[in-house]
C-alpha cells in the first residue's frame, strides 16, 4: 500500500533539471534582464557554483527534498564540467 505522503514525496527529475537550468542561467547572467547585456554571461562553472549556494540555502530554509535533489544534480554537472 502506498501512503499519500510517499506519493507527494516523489520528485520528477525533469522538474529538477528544468529548475536547475533556470537557476544556473540566472546566476550566469547575474540576474540581468536588460537587453544591453545581451551576450554577456559568466562562465558556466561560476553559474553552477552560485546556483549550488542558492539551492543549499533554500534547502536549509525550507527542508524540501526538491532543493536537495537540485544540489545533487548540480554536483553531477560540476563533476562533468
């Protein structure tokens, strides 16, 4: 028998990947949405490291498993990079 809380605890890895991609992109762009910054971004490793710090703070503040999964995925990306 599957309990409701077990179903709610399931995390879609595609959601983790999508969130991580957006988070890294925002960090690489330093949150800039101004069109005059087109073509400017930080190195991917800087974006990954910054996103990891943010995800860690979110995980600590919320205790949500989702953010721990984001951290794990960022670690995988850092290992590949």
